[in-house]
C-alpha cells in the first residue's frame, strides 16, 4: 500500500541558501507561483476584449468579481469596498490553489498548515491594525461586552481576548484540515482500487468518483468560508459590532 501522506511531502526543486539559511524553491513554492500566474493570466486574458456582449471567459470573470463584491457589501458594507482587492485576491489564490490540488500528481499548497496560517496571520494582523487606525485605543472596547455586570467583566474580557487571539488558528486549521483530510481519503481509496484489481476495485472506484466531486465542492467552499470570515473580521474592526 502506498503512503497516503507522501503527496504532502515538500521537495526542493532549486536549492538556494541565503545568509546561511535554506531558502530552496520547492514544489510548494512552484504551485503557489502557478496559482498566481493562472489567476492573473485568466483575468487578464478574459477581460482583454471587454466586449459589450461578454464571452464565456469574460462572463466567468465578471461573475467572480460580482460574487466577491456582493460578499464584501453584504458583510462589511460600503466602507469595506476599499478592501475588495485584498479579499478578491485572497479568495482567488485559495480557490486556484485548492483546484490545482485536484489535478493528479499535483501538489496541494493549502494542505500545509504553515501556508494557511501565514494567510490567516496576514488577515488577523491587517484587521487588528485597521481596527486601531480606525478607532485608536477605543478599539479595546471591542473586548468589553456591553450590559455585563461588573463582577463578571474581568472574566468575560479574558474570554473575549482569548477568542480574538484564536481567530488565526481556527481560520488556518479549518482550511488545512479539510484539504488534507480529503486528499488523504482519495489516496487511500485509490490504493484500494489498485490492490483489489478489476473484480473487487469497482466499489472503491465508484466512491472515488463521487468523493472527487465532493472534494471539488469543498475546494470552493473553503475558499468562500475563508473570504467571508475575513469580511466578518473586517466588519468587526470597522464597525465594532459586538
């Protein structure tokens, strides 16, 4: 039986060393670059004509734009439109990385906690900075629930701070765990198909086909969940709804 975890192993492609530290260009870095190139290339090519009657590719690009723009408007309001480019970039990168991982013999960037945590940390730090820039030290009131008895206030403030600090952990683990678990399952059932052969392999093969469709849906949903949670956190920073 092949090792189902082998697909997540990071392999150096171009060995590099900077100031005594290993900075190899790896298969993970390659697929991150591919995701960026694919998204940038698709948007540039699809919108190059800017036809009054949109082509299929232009329609997909415009629908993607409107989908994320509506997400920002509904969850953040008009104040959040200025942050639309960041959220659209985040959504597109995660979606492209997830979908690239569905290609056989490819590498799933988002199945590594270091990648998803880095994305979540950027969101967390950015939202926190926006909150303090917008409200100054008044942003600290976000951790003080209104209408709470004074006796319970110290305990609830501690709980609110811990809850706020765990945001990047929950945001990153959700994406990483879903992508890693799904790809591991596909690999395991793929091994069953090979091991059982033509006569006995039809059942795991049928499961694999159905599960692949589910994984494609999960790949989209995880990009959507990451983006919409970013919008919710941004709304908290801008409007301090609590």
